C-alpha cells in the first residue's frame, strides 16, 4: 500500500446537497472530490467515483490495474482522533471475516493524518436503493435475503480465534449495508464500522474461555457501537453488552423495511408484518422479533435460526407487481434537468408536540458523543412513540425521489385531513413512490394526537444563493437573479386556497426568521393569485438561501405574478436576522379525509401459490 503515499489531507463537508452549499463550500467539495479522483487515478486506478458520505467518512470506488473493483474508505480528518481511529478498528474486524457474502479486506494504511481502508467491491446496488426503485420487494426475494443473511449470521456466532469462541457482531445491519446482485440474487454485507467481538452469547452468558476474561472490567461496560437507530434493537440502543442478538434484531428490522417499502423499523405496529403478503411463517417470526417483549424477541430469533432450512425450501410462483390504490394523487411531470429533491418540514415543531409527554433528560441517555446518535436520535426522535418516528421517516423517504410540491396533514378527533401537491419527475418509480405515500397516510391514520404537519419538497438545483461579507452587510442580489416558476398545463382561475405558514404559527426560536413586513405583504399579494408552490428563506451569517418552487395555475395573471416575484427579489436586502422562514401554498381543491385506523388488515402469501396461479 506504499503507493498510496500521494493521498493526504482529505476533507468532505457534512452530508448536504452540493446545490445547498455556499459557492466557497461547493468549490471546496468539488476540489476535494477531484483531488481524490486524480490521486487514485495517479496510482493506476480507473473509473473513480464517489460512492457516498457518512457521519464518519466517505467512500470512493475504482478499478484496480488487475481489473478488480475496489472500494476506498476514508475517515474525516476533521473528526477527533479517537473517532478517526475507528476506521483502523473496522479494518481489524473486517480482516477477521472470510465469507463469500462479505467483500474481502485488502489493506489498511495511514498516510500522514489520513486513514484509508481498501476493500473489494460488492457487485450490485445496496438494498435501500433497490427498495426506492421497486417499492416493497416481492415475498420470494424477502425470504431469499432472510436465508442468506441468516446463514451468514450463523457463521458469525461460531467464529473462533486461536481456539477461543469469539462471536462477531456486525452491529449495523440495514438495507443500505446489504448489496444485492440481481443477476445471481445474492447479498453482500458491507460497512463494518460498528462491528465488535461479542461480550455475551445468545443466551446472555459471558463470552470468554479464561478467568481473566471473565474478571475483566470490560464486561461491565458495553463495547457496542450504536449502528443506525432506525434499525437497531432496544438492547443495542440502550447500551446493553454486545451480543449476536443485536444482528438478528437488525435483520428483522431490515426484512420488515424491505417488505413494507419503508426506511425504518418503527412502523411495525401499524403496517404489521402480517399485512405485507409474506408467508405466514415468516410474518409470525417478524412479529415476534419486532415485539416490545424481550422474551418474544428472543423466541422469534431462535425460531428463525432453527427453521432456516424450512424458509430455504419454500416454493414461490413468479413475482407479481403489487396491487394497490393510491390514497392521494401523484402527478407526473417532465423536466429537462435531473431533479435533486430536498424536503423541508415542520419536523421539529411536530416532534416537540409529540415528545412533550415523553421528554427525558439528555444526560440520562447513552452515546451522547456518538455522531449518529446526536444526528438522528437525540435531536429528533427522543421521547416520541414508534408510530410518530415511522411517520417522520416515511416523510423523509419521499425526499429520496425526484418530486416537488408539498403536503399538509391535520389531525382531528374524527380522523386526518390531507392536502397535497406531489409532482413526480420519473415515471419509472411511480409505483414505488405512490406506495411510499400510502405508507405516510397509513401511519398518519394511526396517530391520534391533535397536531399539524407540513412539508415542502423542492429542487435543490433551483435554490438561489446570495452571499455577503459579514452580518453587518445586507444581502444584495445580482441584477440577473430571478425566481423561476412553471405554468400549469391548463389554466385554472378558481382559487379556494389559503396561505400556509411553513412552520407552525408562533415563534420557533430554533428556526424562525422574522421576515420584513414588506416581504410579507408581497407574499400576501402573491397568495391572491391562483398558484401552488413554496418559498423558503434560510439566512446564515454570510449566506442567504432562497428555496423555491412555483407553478402558476391562473395563466391570465402571469404578468402580475412575474412582477411580484421580481418585487420579492428587490426586497431581499431588507432581510435581517438569522434563521428559516417561508410559505407553502397548496391547491386545496381536493382535501382528502381519512378515518383513524390502528393497523392494516392481515394479508399472507398463499399457502399453495401454484394452485392460486392455476385458478387465475
């Protein structure tokens, strides 16, 4: 690995669309990516691409001179040293795993301050991407994944090192860490950053063959890493000693998410495993493994591993596309450019309402210094019920599609009222997107607390950027700057709509920017014109972002609409203070009402699928 000496001082900013970064930060990102690529190309690698960025590092893929594909994983040099050291620990753990379903460890090297882990590349796409394209995966594929990962975890439980039993815990099993090779229908388990040697076995007994191990203080403190809080089980989340049970919980969450077309485990009380059309045996296993009762969870896990051979021999017919009815409309649109969706929502306001009864003191929670915990759990999900967590996750999933528009959900005692304008720019994912929207509605119907939730979805590429020297200066737009809009296919002059404040009424100290009265007045005049869309002002010390998406519905008002948007641009220098504020407008011509519904009805895969096929 000495030939990697040219790699040094890599830095990638925190995960964010490049189109939302300031000009300087966007240039820095592009420069670093290009530097990484050129350095790897200089070492003989070709077809270099950025695979992704995470809380702790980032990864590139490339083809080695011998023709084999490689993955290069870099730690963020801006992180504390003990966090950067986790990449070396990941390399150590991966080097102990030799299995056909785990991409091979190649090498670990540290060049100056930069840690680099080199691995073989798994063929195919990760299952989160597959799920986003296809929606809920067919029962046959779910069972196939269950068996392959189950057999893989069985080998981890039996791992021995120098005659000592040392079960391996991956610690972060989720769809995006399972790569699916469609041609061979096989999985590969990647990302070993949360892996450790287990402290206890599946029965809760300490792992260790000698007295010194058992007397070690390490057995009084977990060595477990957090993993993704949307998929790990309660024991791992609450800091229990590491156990192979962690991974069976991750697998149960993953199978449930893939079968239901979700991006988390939390919806299982509403969109139950028994409602997903799975074979009844697997549905029952998942019901147990995802139970709130620890005893049932263990029973479900034991039954799963003891009956892998039964699942392996299940018979299926040809995969069938899902049958469903869209609960709210999705409109197909076309664009000459690729859409990069960003979702801005009243998430924090909503979560504060939901968490009011379950607030905990942050000091009582474990892993406070864990970047993933801080980012995903402590700030957003702490104190919430599982269904509310699933709802927020389901909204976020919509932003993974090329869609613009918005949605407002209002909870009342008799049910929920939903207003929406969803414009999808890729017909190939229409089924997956509509099923994801159905999940949002089904989860919302199971929530009873009075509340309002709003989200805007816009194309990050249309975000306008205005920069200034310091907070003492005003934001002054270039003369060429303008707010874009689209014309609807057909002009519609009737307007039953009303203004929607982006955040809840009242001050939000975390996020609210107080807009000047002049801008508010202009937005009120815009509101008198029949249109749909949103405008969001995000003021930072030296950077103003204006997120926007407008569709004019009343074509006869185009000149007035254009003039008002131009007036908004002229009023930008009046903006003072920092924070976010904005407005969303929905058509309101067809508010949908849904009664409350605690959970979906049971639906299983037919016991004799061949007989059902013959009848049809």
